[in-house]
DNA sequence: TAGATTGTTAATCGATTAACAATC
DNA sequence: TAGATTGTTAATCGATTAACAATC
């Protein structure tokens, strides 16, 4: 199970490979060379080969890569051959968007609970999943195995909830709150900071090249 | 206006500095050294100083950085001293979440229109902004200066809409669709690929260190 | 002034790209 | 077999970290 450490940059590229391979698969493309893929994806062929070879030799000299095989293998590397139970803490627009979304987009991530502090949402259902009150969260965690918790609530709420989640065995947090959660090393956190993304856009909008050169 | 090229990595860190400085400001901290900030942010002091010095000397030897001043300056670098008009194309949960969200979170980004193809949403308002039909988009763009367009609609829709936006002068696209938009060089695109973020989380969940070491 | 801490140069580290021998 | 293309080593490039002189 223990390969040498894979860099963050590589891990970040894997889902993109996966997406392109999925598209190729849909278009019934059977095989592809790193060169051809590099043109489609706008990266170097060298990078593709290096990235893949972190995990093994998936190609064949003189042939390239079998699309279906490579797609499946990257899926396995990403853990998409497994299923995960997920809860969403914070049933605002964003939480509800995720609830509607995650199930659709990718099998394997199954939303089994949605929580909120707002009692007006009590009993309201999103995609058949009733919104529960946050004070029932701990009990719920004890009665249900939860792999992933998405935090779609304000900063202070997220900081309060995270340790409770961790205490009750949640090992992965998808954090949409505007804060960096400080959690034990064996808990993985993936941050989605939308306002920081928007600021990057704003930066780039103000610093882009004048349209002179093509 | 033309400094030497700033790397993507640096730009990505700026909003995080901005957030920490904002928090410090709220806590009435007047000055901070790169060393102290580095501890709070879990980065090296060297990196902070290098990053900032891409844009100028904001500190003072023997003193450190004035929090309020640095906060303001980074804000300017990010373009947060300006205002932007924004539209949201795709009025599903995610689009509505953004509409509710962007205004709150950061002044300066003002949502002036929301569009969707679904005629059942016609006339429905989100935060006082009526949802318009997509076939009115082009006219709207001609009548209103739009700086930023958020694309919160499916892949195919996004690929159709993007060129229309660009043709009518939109220079910044916040893309939530699962596709890489191929647009002219003077248009900036910031991608938020949630499913890829979730896959990274899944990867890390499956490859994290066993909890042995602290 | 002495102490602190920046701005900046130099050293190191890591990631990307190039090159090519291995091999299908 | 000859041609294509990988897997992998070596070279380059860029980003991070360390060190320290400048200076408040």
C-alpha cells in the first residue's frame, strides 16, 4: 500500500486526467498516446508520462494507453471504486446544492444526512433526505458510519462542528467555510474557499496581459 | 502597471494572507512580524517576505508589518478596491447559492443578473434579482456592463454560453461547469471544479498516513 | 545605541521538461 | 522488422528556504 510520497501537484492533476479519459471513453476512443492527450489537455506529454509512472506503468511502448484501462486505474487510485457515506452540515443554498449534486455527479458518494441549526428547516427534505437538527448530529454519527462531512456553514459553526465530527470518527472533511480547520494529522481536509477563488479571478482580471498579442 | 510576472502560486496565497490579516485587524492587532504570521499561517516567514516583496516593501525593519496597511495594500493588489458587476448564468442551487453569497461576503462584487433556460424560474427573484431567461442574455450584456460571469450550469450549456459572453465584452469567467473553457487569451477564467475537489479528498482519504505518528 | 526584523541575495530543493534507451 | 511510443534517467527550470547585510 505504501508507495513513495506523491506530490500534491500530481494528485491535483489526476481528476483532470480522469475527466479527459472519461470524455474520450464516451467518444469511443480506444487508445491514446501521451502526445495526443497532451495536446488535448494543454500540458506536456512528459508530464503525463511522469505523473502516471508515479503509480505504475499503464501504457505500452509503440501503442500508447488503453483509454478504458487507464480510466479505470486512475479511478482506483482516486478511490472511486469504493463507496462513501457523506453528511452535509449546513443546509443553506450551498449545502443543498451539494446534496443535489454529489449524488448525481459521481456514484460512490452517497449523502445520508443533512444537518442545520435552523429549526425552520426541521423535517424539510432535500432529495428525500430529511434535514436534521444539529443537536442530533453526535448521536447520528454514533449510529451511522460517516466517511466524509461537508461543512457548508459559517466559520464559527464550522470550527465548532469539526472537532465533534472528528471525535466521532469522521476522517475526511470537505470544508467550504472561510477558515482553516486545525485537526489531527490523520484527518484529511479539502478546502473550497469560494471567496478566495473569486479574489484570484479579480486579481487576474486586473493584471491580465493587454489584448495586443495573440 | 507592468511588474515582472507573478507566479500562480503567489497569487493563490494572496487571498489567504488577506484573510489572516483581516482576522488580525478584527482582533485589533496593530503590527505583526513575518515570523509571527508564519506561525499562525503555517508557512515559512521567508515565503511571506518573498511573496510580499513581489509587490513592494510593505514592512519596516525592526518593526514588522502594519496590519491595517498591509491588509489594505493586499486588497488593492487583489483588485478589491474596485467594484465589479457580475451575472450568474444558471439559476440552480449552486447559482442561487452564489447569488446569496457573493454580495454578503465581499462588497465590490455586485450581482446584477441571473439567467436560466428553465421557464418555470422566469420572474422568480433571488435576493431581489429576477431570474431572466437565457435568450435575453445577449441583449442584457449589450445594455449593461458586466465584468464577471459565473457559469453554474451543465457542461454543454457552459460551452455554448461562454463565447456569447466573450463576444459581448465579458473578460472574466468564474467557471463551475465540468469543462475547460477554451477562450481568447485576454479573457481570464477561474475554474471551480467541485467534483475534482471531491476526488482529491477521496484520494487523500485513501492514502493518508496511518494514525501512528503524531 | 542595541535589538529586531525586513528586503534581498544565495543555496537548496522539488517539479517540469527533454532526451533517449527499452520494448511493444 | 521498422516505427511508434513508453518508462525512466538526466537536464533545466522555478519555487522555496536559508542566510545575512541593511536599516528602522
